[in-house]
């Protein structure tokens, strides 16, 4: 459980920072994805880092239980899949940029996820 709380603290702070940045309007996700697609080196690096983080989460936190900690495991599996897809087929992953039309809505969504993890990491 200590590992789950530690990971929840990290994810909570990271998601909150990202969400508030998106709400501020200083970060345009759709433009970032377009710029990202123009750099094969950056795409490769992001794929490797995402795959590494996902594999670490799966290796050390592959816990399938009926409580909040399973969300960390699911994020690990999604990160691993995303990393593999970024490395194997980056154009497919970059096709998802059309889902990022409204930064404010995504910002609120990310903040909610950050609050979820911050609650379990710091307050629970």
C-alpha cells in the first residue's frame, strides 16, 4: 500500500500541474501534438519514456483489486500500450489530436484525475 500512496502522490501532483496549465491557456495540446509529429526524434524519445514508465508501473504495481489502487495498474497498462504504439506506429497515435479541441474541458478532466490521486496520496 505504501507504493500505491507514493505513486498516487506523484500522479496527483503531475496531473494537477498539467490540468491547471491546460486551463490557463498557456498550453495548447493540439498544437503540441502537431509539433510533436514533426519531430521523429522526439516521437521516439516520448515512446521510449512512456513505454519505460508503463513497464515500471506494470512490474512494480500490477495489482488487480477492487479498490482505488487498480487505477494505477490500468494507467500502467495504458502507458505501456501508448509507448508501444508511439514506437511502432506514430502516425496512428498522432491521429488522436482531433480529440483535443477544447483545452479547458481536457484541463478540467485532468484536474479531476489529479484530485483523485492527490486525495488517496495525501489525505487518505
